[in-house]
């Protein structure tokens, strides 16, 4: 608090900084690519966990939590939808959105993980609503695919995200990448072709909805950058989730009632006969929120590049863990295809990084 007051005093005493006040305020909500030691030592909002743990220990705990939540929600979704018999992916996604809205409100309004931002106009509201619709489609398709294909194959298909991102960026924003970036996408596609042809549990519908989910995630990232491009409309990822989650839940409600019938009464009846299902649903929805929270924390305490690298490794780890738990058969060619796709994603990331450095 003393440092903040002294900085404010110095800023107000220096007229040359008056014109940059707005820019500084906008930058204050951005996630720094390379955080300082103070940021690493800082904790979660007002609780200051960094004062109890060393920076390295805290970062390791956050990364472990990120892995646990990302892989955990995949395995729980697969277990509920394929093995436990809870065949309501739209309703399950709606529960995820309700949990994200609830926990986001607590994290921002009470724990003060990030400063609260507000929707400033009707136009901004409509943009966020459009992103919510794309987000809904992506998550519903992803959850639905887990009913029909193994987690390992789901992760292999999901690794093709950069391919769709490059396509949508070119089609929507006419943004062209270097030849090196486009060449790096070839093994991404070739690997998934190998994995698909050799997948023992291949299901065409599951494959198509998984591809749709991956494409929708890529579309959301491109559209988000396009719609919320002005400084006045930019929202921190945690604030964006706070507003998108309840909108997504409202969008999903009529679809789950129309497509999945009286899912609420069926769920209540099943819960009466098996109380463990309540624990599974609440735990699943909580872990779904932790995915978003730990994404932010990993970026805050390391960098966006580290998150990207961890994401590449996460797909392989999730595939291995799912095979060990669910015992789904795999082939050598399928493993090779997954490896080629992952290698392509790594090459794509390196090519993008070099392209950005040349442009600077």
C-alpha cells in the first residue's frame, strides 16, 4: 500500500505522465509476459499465498494444479458420459457454465484475484453474447465427442487447433502468415490423418463433433481478438469468463430442455438412487472452473509461452493417463500419428515466434 501511494504521489507531481494515465490503467489489467519477482511472490488476491511459499514452490503447485484440472475434467467428462451412463452432454455443459459464473463471482468480487471490470455498452454486451454462443458450441461438441471416442483420440484431434486458427485468421481478418508457419501446419494435419486411419475405436460422428469443437475454439480466439480489439472493450480473461458463463448457461437451457427432454427430473431421480452422482456432478463442474482459473495463474506466474508449451505436453499426458485408466486400445500407427501432430504444433509455435520477432 505504501508503494502504491508513493507511486501515485510521484505520478501526480509529474505533468509529463498525465497523458499516459489511461494507457497505464489499461495495461494494469493485462497479464505480463515475464512477471517480476514481486508478482511471482504475490499470492491470490488479498490472501498473499506467495508470502507463505517460495516462488518456485508456488509456481510448481500452480502448474501441477493446471495439469490436474485440465486432465481431470477430461477424465471426469469421459467417465460420466461414457461409463457412468449420464448421457446428457448439453446439460453437463450448462452445469459447467453455472459453476464458472458462481466461482468467477467469488474469485473477482470477494477474493479479488483480478480487478472487476464492467460492461460499458450494449454493443459490448452483444459482442460478449456472440462469443458466448461460440463458446457454448465448442464445449458442447467437445463433451459430446467424449461419448463416442477415447480421450486419447480426442486430444489428438484437439491438437489441430493451430490449423483452424490460421484458416480463420486468414478468412476473417485476411491475416497472412509466413511460408514457414504454413509449412509447419502440414505435419499437424498429416499426423491426425494417420491417427484417424489407425484408431481402433474410431467413430465418425464423434470425430466430426470433436473437429467442430476444435474449430469453434479457434474461431472464438480469432473473433474475440476482432470484437474486443479496442482498449475500452478489452476484458481480462477472468472478467470475460464472469460475463460469458451466465450467458452461455442461458443459451444452453432451452437446448437441453428440447433435445435432452426432462433431464432435470431424470437427474434428480438418479441422484436419489445414487447420491455419489451429486458428488460427481459438483466435482466435475468445480474442476471445469479450475481449468480457467489455473490457465490464468500459470500465465501470471510464468508466461504465455510456458502455457503454450504445457498445453502441448498436456495432450500427450492426458492421452497416456486415459489409456491407463480406461484401457482403450491403441496402435503403433496411432501413437506415431499423435506424435507427428504434436511435433507439428511445436514447430508451428516456434515458427510463429520467429515470425513475430522478424516483424518487430
